[in-house]
C-alpha cells in the first residue's frame, strides 16, 4: 500500500486526524521506541567468555597474566571497589560483511573496553555499546578484554553494591539507516512534546521559575500532524516504507529559525570529580573510561569537540596510559580536544589560602603549556561552593581573563541576576564571567533542556550567546552517540536555539563582542547552599592549614639558604609536596563531602606532607645554625614578641624581626592569676579576664580603652540539631540555628599555670550524649588576646558545636578574612540575600567593630563563622553521616582567641596579629649564623603583607608575593637582607613583565587596595 492508499483509504482519517493529541503523543513515543530497537536488530552471542578476579586496580599488561576461568552470563560480581577482567572471543557472521559490529555489554557497573591492548571506550550504566569492528569483513574472529570496576558512576551512593553482575555480552550489527531514521524522528518528536513546557526551574533548589515560551502553535500543529503521518505510512519492520516517511521528516528538519535567534555554543564535557563517592585510585580509571570514549567519538564525529580541565587528571593518564595520552594530544593538535581550566585540579575556592590558589594556577598552566603548548584563558570551575572576591585578580595574574561556573544556580534564597557579566574583584580587577543557563554542566541534549537554556538566559537583551556543556558528569562519562546525532539535527531547527559546537575560546570571543553591554557584579560570589562544607571533616582542614604553613616556611628557609650559597631543595623538589596538597584541595575533598576511603588516604597524605616539609625545613635550619642551645625562627614578614615554650618545655619571652631568628629578652609584663569561689581572674597589662567555674568568660576588660569586650557571658558552647534536609555533609540548614542550646553537665576546672609569663585555667566537661571537651583558657605576658585551646573527643551524630561570643559592639556588617583580603557581610537579615549569609567562610579572623572599638575572633583551623546582631560565633564541629558515617568522630584540637582592640580591624592590625596567632615560630637546634641574624626581607607600611618567599621555578633567583591587606592604597618599600641585582614585576606564572627600580637593597612599588603583587628578585 502506498502513502496515498494508507492515508486516504479510510475516509475517517481526514475527519478525525489531529483531534486527540494526548493519544497521538503516546503513539509517537511508542513509534520512536520501535525505531530504536531496529538500530541493533541483529545479535549473536560471543564464542568464548572468561573472567579473572577479583583483583586490585592493575594495568592491562598485568591483566594478561591473570588466571582466567570460563564464566556464564548471570554471574554476580563484587564486592564494592573490586576489579574483574573479562576476556572474550566472538565470530562475526558472514552476513554482516561491510557492517559496523558493536559489543553490547552490561555488568551494572563501570567498565572499560580494551581492544588490541588499547583502552577503547567506557561501558557504563546507560552506555552499553561500543564499536568492535568498523567495517567488518564478515566471518572474522574478534577478541577483546573488559576491565570491570564494581561501582556505579557515583560509587555506591546511588547504586546497589550487591547488584553488580555479568548481565549481558553479545555482538550486535549496527544499522546506520535505522539510526538515522530514529534520530530524525526523535528530535522532532521531542520538539513537539515540549510545545507547552513546564515553568519550574531545572536548577536544584532554585527559588524562582522560568517562564518558558510555548512552541509556535502553527509549527507545533505541523509537527504533530506530520509525525502522525509518519506513523501512518511507515512500519519499522518494513524497510520499504521508510523512504517516504523520511521525506516527510526531511521537510520538517529543513524548517529554520528567523534572522535573530538565541546562539548556543555547545561543547562536550565530562565533569569528573577528582575524588568524591569513590577513592582517588578509581579516578584514574574513570578518566580512562571518559577520555577513551571522547577520543573514539572524535574519530566518528569530526565536528565533535570536548573540553577537559584538571591538569592532575591528564598527568595521571600520561603516567598510566601513555597510548591514550598520545591520542589525546593528537586530538588536541587537531582542535577537537580542548584543554581548559589552567589549574592543577578544580579546587574549592573558600578554604585554601590564596597562595594555594596561586600554586593551582602555576602548576596547572605550566603543565598545559608544556604538554599542549597553550595556556588556558579560562578558569573552568563549574561545581564549587562559592568564589572568593580575590579570584578575578588571581586569575588575571595567571593569564586567565575568563571564568566559568554553574553552581550558583543552586542558590536557595535568591537567584543570580545574570548569566553573562563582568566580575570585579576586591582590587578592581575584572574578568568576563559566564554561567551556562541550562543550569547544569552535565547536559543531556534533551530538546526540552535546550529550549530551557534559551528561555532561562537572563542576558538575552545584552548578548545572544550562551554556552552549553553536554555529557554525563560528576562521575565522568562524557558525551555519547545519542547526543551527537541529536545535535547534528538541531543546528538551526525552528523552535530551538541556533546551535553550533564551538571551542570554549570561540564562545568567549563571541561573548566578548557583547562585553560593552554586559552588567558588572562586584565582590564574592557567595553560594547560598552547602555551608556545612566550611566545617565538615575538620581534621582535613586542620592538616591543610598545617601543610600550607609548613610549605611556605620551607620555601622561605630554602630561599635564605640559596641566597647564602647553602645547599637547598629546588622548586621542583618542593613542587611534589605542593601537588599532593593541591589534589586534596579538590572541591569534594577539603570541603568534607567525600566517602570515608577518601579521607583515610587524604589524612595520611597530608600528614606526610606536613612532616616532610618540617623535616626538610629543620635540615635546612641545621645548616643555618651552629652550636648548642635553641634558636627561634620567625618565618613571617611581621616583627613579633611573644611567649613560647622551647623544646625543653621552658617558657621564653622571645622577640624576632621579620624573616629572621629571634632572641630571648626579658619583659616587664606579668600575668596574675586569682581564684575565688565564683571563678578566676587572669590579668596582664593589656587585659583582665573574669572566668566562672563553668568556663564562661563573664568579663574581658580592654585596659587601654576601658571598654568591656562582651555584652553577656561569652565563650558559650552551643549544641545544635544538625539535620539538613538534603546533602548532609554539605549543608547546615537555617533551622539548625533555632535549636541552639547551651552545653550542660558537670564541669571540672584547675589552674595549670598560676602567673608569670603565662596564666592558664583548664576546664573539662561532658559534651552532648557521649563526647568530652577539655579547654585551656590562656593569657600570656604581653598578649593582647585571650586564647582558647580546645580539645574535643567528638562522638556526636547529626549535631553541630558552635562557640558564641556576644560582643559589646553594634555594626551592620562584620568583616572576615578571605584569601589575600577581607570581605564584609551583613549581621542582619534585612533582605533575602542578607538572610542567606547565616554561615559564611573565613580564614584566620572575623571582626565586629564600631568606629572606635571592636573585637576580632582568631581561628587557627576553623573556617565556618557567623555573625548576627552582636553574636560572633565559630562553628567547631559537625556530626554528618552521609556520605561518610564516621565523619569527624574522634579527637580534635583547635585554637581560637578573642582580640579586643581600639579602632577598626585595620587600625588594630588584626591581619598581622591573626597571622602570628595561626603560625607559631619554629625552634631550631643551635645558634643562628649570619643569614638568620638579620631580616631577609622587610616591608613597610604594616598593611603590606609579605606572604611568600620561594625559589623561582626556573632556578634563577627567588619570588616574592605580597599583598595590600587593609583595602587602602599603599606606597610599599621592600628592604632586602642581601644584595640584589634586579627586581621585576612578575605574575603568578613567574614571567618577567617590567623592571622595578632598585636602590642598593631597596625597591618601592605602589599598591592598589587589596592588590596582590609578585616580584622576581635576582642577586648580585
């Protein structure tokens, strides 16, 4: 029966066709499913199947030597994280000659196909086929290996660890005509199905809806009518009926957009978390599966382009699968593989210190330049829980003027006002920023998602261009054939955005043409979600701080040794320690959102970095000191005078110049300790503290101003019910604050040190249901802060611990240290955006001040602060159970302090004092030789902070990184302790940019407010 016969043979067709759309759409969907089944209609079983394992994660060469045994379909596999290798042989039917032959595989897990000893393609849940032979000769035997990983794309988090099994393995003939028919039809069917789109946002937790326009009614009616005609005239089982149906589809696919349309730049992507719900060791195999799949698709789809970040993941593949790495480099040279990001991994951008971010960029950009011959122009960090306001400046200094993220679409209180904008940082540096409006970096190329992308774009009045990232992600995977086939048909189809696969740079170049029209957003990009990440897995955060401090101390001492012609490790030797730290700053490791296996490894690695940095530092100090006794070394650019306990346990009053050895000196100040039935009083020349026998600070008098620090009893230990509705390790929900209650129970107390150079009171108490707290409240001679050294044996679950200080100040904003700077945030909830900031990230200090008096809260290793009204608080511990049931259980040590001061935080030098509090001086055996008896480098005025002194990466001279810390302009003067021949303005990548005039051992340079400056310094 021909088309006319099928349609007109029954007069009812003309009478009722199109009058029952709800039935018709179901019919269209059923027809699509029948077509899809024809793509691999023919199959044959494999001839032989053998298995070996379970085993460790081993190489292909090692897998060849395993003992294999016959295996039948249906065999169960496991346990979680186990590895199996399957060896298969199959014979291609003679009748399949000239056809592409695919392997169909299903082990309900991740897997990797190996052909001829090469990683060929990932076989993951949802991606079951991979080409084996293309084209086939017919009758040939083919052999293959499959490496099975007993885990899902998301580890065990969203999969059943008992479900891994050898479900299916056979050969299937690929039918290109059926595939083309299916995708022609399916793209148009999806378009018609979205004629009345939902208004709900596709972003997780979004607070607003997107008013998406309906499909043009005439066009929608034509689609429904003609797709139904296809069903009338074509039978998927009768190939002879296909040409007439495809002719109808070709007519529909030829419908184009008008002169003006939303321009979508599409790029393949496989966001792969360096660790999360799987151990770091599994990431290497996830990268193999994702990367080999992308390369294979590039062979079949020459227009396909794939953007991939994180130098670390490339380096792992370079080391473990050099053949795959060579293929990646070839595709990069051909313009299909697009390295992006410029960082070693995609780091958290709240918790690492600024120097760590500099190293992310330094080592990442150097790797990309060495490997691919390019530096990235885009900081690619789509999945991070907020962005520090200094990032634009740090990006520009590393050669990146463009920024991409997506995570702020998850905001729970407000909706970000723009998708394309200029982002201006603390110092005024501006970069071009973009949030893909699909509200995902894991686009699936579903037609409704593409239409949402266009409708959701908030800056369509300013620019037609937006970016779309497609491919499975988080657990890796990337694009598949289905996505690429769909995109080929969607390039300029009426009712869709105008779509073209472009490189990331091409997209940003197009967006830059609209730059004069784009709005500017200033300051931090605060994520209104995932606030628990400032605290969860607090031991990792403590170790991170220890590693940062230890590595910066090592590099300073190495620079001193080099300057004085003493043996010292090179920058390359130290880089290995930095790289280990940087990996553990990944945005699901340091925030505390990974599984237990990740932290078991991370704690060992970071403890090893801290220990090795200290060992090397002490070895270097051994060459810079001689004789007997002890020397205290100041590794900071701040002069300091403080009480320190030497390695023999003797308290000393030590005075030290910046970057120099200290010396023991007498002090006239003394601490007095008095006790009565009500409690204790600690006093020195600066402070008088009254502490009751429960550990509450009843009063803290600032003697110079006569001001009382607290409005009510302070240092209150508060327990909170911590049961987030979603994402337990990630979140502290606002209603947790409503459950805050004072910790109760008996408290014991004793005087540990009764005065002189130090006064100390120790308090011990039960905490919660099963925890114990021991706290030493300390006041030293000469100290202007009251210190709390707190040790907790934490056993609580779904409970948080905060310490609260009700300060006697009123201000609408509190200030928090952020990387290389400071950020103000509200102490009220006047707007939704204000209310969202009930828990915020910070580094060493937070401050609440009136113009003439204020209070700073110092912290050595805690990052979660809050300020509401006059309540200044620090979150100490959480008790989350998902995804790590043991998170934070165990012993924790932390130090924090209260520093009352006259004036604001700038006048009180809060930055410098908090830095000294966090980083004690180092003890070295012997007496200092000449290199340590004078300051290696000093900077004036005091708001100029020298953060880093390190050997240069190229081995020539050393690098100095400094910043203006108070938000005011400064004329900085640097005085060196050795003769220098020249100094250059540099950047994070240590390029020489401009000469800085020098006078003897001195140079000067102007600094903008919060400017970060990098110098290259060369000796005579």
